[in-house]
C-alpha cells in the first residue's frame, strides 16, 4: 500500500466550480478495478485541490501513475482544471 498525491490546479477563471466533496465523489466514480486507489482525501488550499490516496500496489512509482491517471480521467470531465503531478519525470 502506497500513499500518493496529485494536485488539481485551476487554469482559467471560467472553470467548473468544485468543492472537495464533489471532486472526491467524481474521482471515486471514475475508478476502475485496475486503479487500485482507495481512501481518497481531497483538501482545498489557496484555490488548489490537493488529492491524496492510498494505492494498493507495492511500487511507489506505479502507485503515483495510477492515481495520476485516475485524477486525469476525472479532470477531463471538468472545464478549466488540470492535474499537476507531485514528482519529476
């Protein structure tokens, strides 16, 4: 089990309004079995949405990619938001 994080950042002022609860529900609704993402937590700070989750996988890098892919699918359903990964590729 790995702890992973990504950040959702606003790209325009004309963006889909979000609350942490709404974003968490959207992320959980976009999950598929292969994501292995559990225990999602979303916190809003300074206009950014900070997303943390446990990923049921042994490899940290794979866990980070799984969460980022899931959050990317969720962000694709929103206008004016984009994910920022927490690591350097």
